[in-house]
């Protein structure tokens, strides 16, 4: 439970991907369970939105890093792609 307390008191931008994902899952669980006031539900929803943005930034960053590595490998191989499309 200490990790949940830390994740809920930390600003979303300070969280790693796994921490943000776990905190988001907890927000969703609490919203689905119900029993919160309207104000609490809105605060949870807002936190969930921020956590989702953090997760997306981490995923976008990971994708960019992978694409950069693949592009560098392709360039090192002489720029040939072996007939494969770039995935887009």
C-alpha cells in the first residue's frame, strides 16, 4: 500500500511508466467500485486523465526510440529494407 500512497501523492510527470499505469488502474478500480462523492469522482477522473497522458508520453517515447534504432540499423545496412515496408 505504500507504493499506492506514493503514487497518489506524486505528480504524474514524476512517475515512471509502470507507476503511472498502476496508479491509473487504481483510479479506474475506484471509479468502477463507486461509493465516492461527485467531487471525489471528478478528482479521480482528472487524475486518471493526467496519468493516461503520462503513460502515452512514455509509450510515444519508447516508440520513437525503437524507430530511431531501426532507422540507424537500416542505414548501417546500406539503406536497403529487403523489400519490407516501413510499417506505415
